[in-house]
């Protein structure tokens, strides 16, 4: 990650966020280090920049949000638990924050976004950080992205009402899927691990994501 010319945010502000993540139960030192090193303010519009290092989701336009840092940390920690990750798929790039975090911890990351202007924005943000192992795709990821499967991990950052079988089929052996499941009132964050053709599901948390929508949008 190249941080030249990105501007500094006071160390104290970032350390406060890291302390909050620890306080909420994030333990993985690699995840905490990457969250500390990644400038969240470059993903957020100037008007909301004062919220960049608060542990809250922030509006990014098009009725979408940049995820809450705690939720990004929790999802990242959950998929990392099983060891090193080679190929990861993210569904719902948004402005690319979770993409940047997981890209620092995996070999190759594919991330798909259905709203073109957000896909373009993420592309610019990730170029600023000079992340070379990220491949962004514009399209509908509600059924995954079979072209590059199988994946060691799939991170879904928008909520379907149920878990699509197509996503399970795109997991490698011992692969992990982390996904919020449920309606707009709130969802269960689930971790599914593939063991041969068995899928073990565990409840991680209660969360609130935007819905995983189907199909392309006009822009
Ligand atoms: N990962 C982002 C979260 C963005 S919010 C972050 O780190 O902040 C979720 C995103 O999922 C939105 O940008 C939304 O447009 C996108 N999304 C919703 N349904 C989708 C679909 N079927 N395919 C791809 N992206 C989708």
C-alpha cells in the first residue's frame, strides 16, 4: 500500500478507533494492524470526513454506505481464522474500503459492484493506494462470480434474504463464506465453512447491511 501524499490523520484519532475495535472483541493482530494502517478518510466524501475514524457506517451516495469499521474487522477476522488466503471474492465493493483491508491480507481479491459510479470510485480509491492484487468487476454479484472460483473466502457486504446455493458452490475446500442474512430490519451475520460437501454454519453477530439486490442498474 502506498501512502505518499494521502495526508495524515492524527495518530491519536486512529489509535482511538483501534482501541474501540479491541474493546468490541477484535483480537487478530494482523487485522488490527491493517485497520490502523489503512486511511479510511480517502474513501469518504469531504462533507463527512470528520466521521472517517468513528466506528459507524457513513453515507457514500446512491443510498449506500461504507461499512462500520467493527463489522469490516469482524468479517475479515472470521475468514482469516483458518490460515492464509489465496483467492478471495467480495460481493458489494461500494467505495472499496473492505476491499483494501482484505487485499492487504490475501493474495488475490476479486470484488464485484452493481452500481457503476461506485465501481469507478472504488477503482480510483484503490489506485491511490496502489493495491496491485485487486480486480474490480462491474456487475451483479448476487450469484457470486463463478469465473474465478473456487475461492478460499467469500465476503458478502450486502444482505440477501437467504444464502444462495451458488455461493456455497464457489467455495474451495475449507473455504469460508461470511454473509449477513435477513431483511432490512436487521440480519444475522453468518460464517459458513465448507468441509467436503458439508457446510457448517455459525452465528457471528447481529448486523444491519443494505440489501443484496438482483440484476443490473441503469447507470
Ligand atoms: N464493502 C463496502 C460496503 C458497501 S455497501 C465497504 O467496505 O464499505 C454494499 C454494496 O453492495 C453497495 O455498494 C451495493 O451497491 C452493493 N450491492 C448490492 N447488491 C449487489 C449485487 N447484486 N451485486 C454487486 N453489488 C451489490
